[in-house]
C-alpha cells in the first residue's frame, strides 16, 4: 500500500471500518502498530508476535498467538491455521475485543456475546471437532498454571476433572454409569459462562490508545 | 415482643432511678463507693454495733457496665423480637423498627422523669462505628470495587461537594429571606450544615440495602460512595468549622482546603495500609498460637482507626484500607477456625452496633432539646432530595462517557434514592460547639428530620420500588470453578492483547501489580508453602473444603450438595481408554470359560455389576462369610494346577515348586476377595468375598506388584489369599498355614489379566 494520505488507502480503511466496526482513526492506529510489529512488511508471522517482550511473561502466550492465526476467527468460514496474516485478518481478530456500543438492542448484544464466546471456544478447541475434550481443557488449565511449577501440574488434573464434572452436571444432569461425556459443546460453554458478562468484560479500551508508548 | 421490651425497659428504669441519670451513658463516672465491701471498713467499733449485713445493695460500683450491658441486651432482644414477627420484618426495614423502639424507650424514660441519654459523639465514633466499618472493609468485594472505583470516587467526592454547596448555599438564600426569622444564620454556618447533611451514611445504607439484595454493581456504587465520602465530610466539616470561627475565608484557605482533602484521604489510606501490612506480617507467625489470631486482626484495625483519628485523618478510609490490604494475606495464614471466628465476631459486633445506633437515635430524638423551625426543616428536606437527584443525574451523564457498562435511568434512580442519611450526620451535628453555633438545636432538629425522612420513607419504599422497577437482583449462584478458570483466562488474554496492541491499559498495570505481589509481597507476608500457591489452586482448595464441609454437615454424603442432583460422576467424564491395555487379549474361548466358572460358582452373590468390562469385576460379599472357605490341601493343590493351566488368568503365578501350598498372589490393594468354595474339585471354585466399589482409576498391574504387599492385612483376613510366593512374609505365612492345615486362598479383585509380581518373573512366563 502506498502512503497513508492517498485516497485508495482511505477507501480501504473505510471499507475495513464498515466490516469490523472500528472507527477510521482506530484503524489507522492499529495499522501503525501492525507495521511496527511486522517491521514494515505486509504480512505478520508468529515470530513477530513472539518478539514482543511484554508477552513473554504471559502464561497463555502461545494460545493467544495461535488465535491470531486460526482461520476460524477470520470470519471466512474456513478452518485450519494460517502461516502468516495480513492486516485485514489482524483487524478482524482485534474486532472481537470491541466493547458493546451504547445503542445496541438486546439481540445485537446477544450476537456480540456469542461471537466473543465463540472466539474463546476456538481458543480451547484446538482440534476443531466442536467440543472441548478433557485433554484440551486440561491443557488450558496447565497453561494457566504453567508458572507455578510442580504444584501446578499435579493440581491441574484435579481442577480440570472438577471443572468438567461441573459442566457435565449442569449441562446434562443425569447420566448413567456407562455414558461418557464427550466434551463441552458450544452450547454448554455458553451455559456455564452465563455468569460472566462477557460482552462487557472482554474488551480493550481502544479509545485512548497512545501511540507514543509503542516503543516495544 | 414489644411486651418483653417493655418489661425490660421497666426493669432498666427501676435500676436507673437509684443511680445517676440525665447524662451521656459513657460520660458518667461510674466510680462507685470502693471503700471496702459491705460495711466492713475497719471501723471496728462501729461495725460491731450494726448487725452483719447478709445482703446489701450496692449498685453504684457496677452501674456503668451494668447499664451498658443492659442496653446491649435490650438491643439484641429487639433484634430477636423483630424476626419472630415474620410479616413485620418483610415490610418495614429493621432500622425503622429500631428507631421506633428507641423513641418508645426514650419516651418511657422521659415519662419516668429521668433524662434519657443522648448518643454521645465519643461513644459513637469510638465504639459504635468502627465495627461496622471494619466489617464492611474486611469483606469488601475487591473486584467490583476496583472495577468501579472511578465512578465511586466521582460520586463520593464531586457528588458530596455538590450536595454540600447546593444545600448550604440555597439554605443561606432561604435564611436571608424576610419573614423566616433566620437572619442570624450566616453563610459559613449554612455551608457547615450543608456539609454535615450531605454525606450519605454507610450505616443506614448497609442496613437498608442488605435487605433488598440488589445487584452487585448498584450495591457497590452506593456503598462505596458512602464509605469514601467520609474524607470529604471530615475535611469540609473542619474547614467550615474553622472558617465559621475565624469569620472570613480567603483563596489561600480554599487552596489549603484542597490540599487538606488530599492529605486526609491519602493519609488515611496510608495509615490503614501500614497497619494492614503489619497485621499480615504478624499473622505469618501465629501458627503456634492459633487462638489469638482473630485478636490481631481486630486490634490492628482498631489501632489503624484510632491512629488516623489522632491526626484528624479519615478514620473510615484507614479502616477500609487496613481490612482490604490485610485480608488476602491473613486468610492465607490463619486457620479455618480463626477465619470463621473473625467472620462471626465481625458480623456480631457490627450487628449489635447498628442496632444500638438506631435505638440511640430514637432515644436522642426524645432527649434532645429541639428547636423546630418549619421553614428551615422543610427546606432542608426538600433541598437534600433535589440536590441528590440533580447530582446523580448530572454526574452519571458525565461518567457514562467513560464507562463501558453504562448506568441506566433505573440505576440512577436507585442510586439517588439510596442516598440515606444516618447517625454520622447526627453525631457531627452534636459535636458542634454551642458557643459558636447558637443555632445548633435547630440544626439538630433538621438533621434528625432528614434522617427520619430518609430512613423511614425512603427505606420503607425502596423495596417495593426495586420490585416494581424490576431492578436486577443479586445472583445467588456460587462462584464455580469454571467461572474462576475463565476469569483468570480472560485476564491473561486481555493483558496479552493489550501488549500486542502496545497499549498500556489497566489490564497491563493490574497484571504488573499481580506479578509484583506474587514475587515480593506474598513471600514476606504469607507463611510457608502457601506463598507460592497460585490463585486458581487456592480457589480450588477452598471450594473442595467447602464441599467437604457441606458433605459432612449434610449427614455423611447422603445428599449431594448441589442444586441439581445429578448422577454424573467421575467415570462419566473419563475418556475411554481404548488401546492402553498392557495386558494381552484373551481369546474368546478362555473368556467364556472364565465367565462360566464365575457364573456357576458365585452362589448367592448379589452381583452388583455396575459396569462390566474386561478390567474389573465387582461383586458383593458372600453372605455366609468366609468361615466356610477352608480347603483341603489336596484341593488347593489341584486348584493350583488348574490355575496354572488356565494360564493364570485369574490369579497369579503358579506356586513355586518348593511350596506345596497354594500360591498367594496379591492382586490389588483393596481387600476384595473371592474365596474358593469347597465344592467341586475339578474346577477351581471361586467365591466372592468382599466387594469394593469400582474405582475409576485403572489399576496398573505392574505397580501393584511393585508395591510392598501388605501382609498384615492379609493375615487379618481369613479369606483366601494369594500372594507372590517369593516374598518372605508369605513364606512364613505359608509355613504357618501349612501347620494349621488351613489353606486359604483369596483372590483379591479378580482382574482378568493380572500381571505377575515383579519378583516372580523368573518362574513362569506370565504372559504367553
């Protein structure tokens, strides 16, 4: 793409704004960041993400990075993982973290909530079979506790089992001794996270993004 | 129940009459006549003239504690009484009832001729208020508080300032009007009055809001505001008091006032935090003296309050800061019983305090000297209401620009309506110096009227209004482990996204604070291993303990302590392990043979086969006991041969050549066994002995054998037992049994493919 002030770029921004819901200025700021991360290239790779120093101490770093390359999150009805992403995909993934706007109807809020929970679900369901199995859930908990050494790993199993049991109890209710609960489906996932108001909690304040702090 | 109150009040009055009356309750110097008990003064000559007093009456020297105890008893009995009348407590909030009781008691005292005690400021601020605030601060829900702290501060600081100036200013305007005879009230006095009356009272808010179970956001907004506006109130009060005394105000004074506000607020918080850290540090070493752990919590908090009061800092903020800072560390250090003790003591004290405060309010109304001025009082009430509504609406308009979850009109209404005034306003008014403020009585009357109005009218109507407006109520569900996992996950996710954006938002800082906390602070303040425990694990352990306690309390596991009884258990969620069999496949014919044996020989067995799969077989104990299971040696030997023919599917390696008795094999650690029935000779008969519920963990056979076998257990039981032949204990046993002539065989937990014992592999190749 050429310089920012040329008309084709602005038109692209406006298209993106319509598609993702960001304002043009927010897109401009994010594009700056994108270029900074990708060292002025057009595509972003996993290594670029790994080079962000602040991200190094995040226990679920790898899962976050994977989420950016997960084609299920690109709203293009495809799956699999991409090798590198462009700005449009970057923006699409970022749009999952927009706050709800003031004049949303109840239905729109519900859709937003489902979209955000779908993003979370995709982060857990790594093999894309539509359910979060015990193994996948255990992996999630282990990652969360990965900074806690040995204690974490042992208790992770117990915690995962308790959590899975809870999901099974609340979602399915009565199961015979031979039935096996295969995994958490998306509907069950929605149900257990009903208590957390996802639409208002899963957001970043894009309003006051200060580009001068983008030194890393 | 009021009859009970009457008798108590009557008793109280009876005892009051001999004592001193007409003063503040703690103010009386209850020093009685300590000159020796009961007449034996050492005036020997005089004493011998009178008869020795068998029974004497000396009230004076216990008067003060006696009166205090009686008041507290009265308050508690009142509380008891209200809850015995079911309909009453659901319509009228407790605070109203208590004020009415106070009025009655005060009236009674008046009727008798005594002067009822007034709620002294000393008593109120030093004894009655701290427990309530500590209770609120210790159990403050930190997460909603910090998420809304901006909004709360806006309401507390800006809202209170607005209220004070609006009410004070307009009242001054009213006073200046002709015809009201209020010309004496100058601007400073009016502003002072405005600042006293404008503060939302935490006690009243707590008392009313706790009964209506409103949703967490609104509760924390109104309650947080009532707590944090103490700093503003303190500063304004002292400021205007000084100004009214001094007479004039300059710009410098205003500027100093602002600085003073910052000092008071931040200083209070700092003092509280210091004491909180001290308390946390002390609790690290209390593992050997668990009994006094709660005492440290209370003492440090009270000291924080008093220390802040020494410097005229905000005592309430100090107390809140102390409680909030020390709680996570103290709870990690103290025992579970101490935790319960702290909780119950705090609840108890705060409850009693609250009750006493309201009763005293009622009594003081009767006792005080009032100066009723229609204009002043009516204007005050109206202006307070108007100021509150305008303030809330205006502030919400500004705040909503910065909030993600906007405050709706309903929310604003509840916030405005929940601005109750209470005893703090009264005490502050009572503290006014009569010399500087001759209109103090008028102020007090107006304050009491506003308090009554807000508590009675607003307090009583808020509950039906909440139902009418369908305001969201508090969710009763407990926090589940899934929510906890995902809350943490979300925190990390959002922090990560912020880092990717390069935007240092509040998730980033919160994460930094958490890491700092974990790395340095927790190591200092938490004892032992728990300092490294991550929050998720702590939550999990807490939950497990709660469930265990519930289980015990519900009578030993009969009732499943969950909302929806479900039969889902561990085995349902374990994934099927299809291919992990370390054991060889049985051929079909062998399997059939085994099944036939089992079927034909398991007599009178209640087969409670919950699930049959190849790995485990569960059955019930054989009723006739295992006393019948003696086998002759011959049969045992044959059995041994047969078993080895079966290729040891059911047991155990063949007996070593040198041991004539049966091979003993321990197959599993639980003492479930089959015993061999002495019936047929050709087929090894197996009788079921004990049953144990199927454990979801599959038994790892190799490990089983590597575990030291438990000979003691085996020896106790008389059933048949089979152990690895080469273990020395068994050798001894075998010899012993050989001598007894009793051979017993027991197959503990028949596993269709048991592995050999580790020591035995030199014998037969177990696996074909």
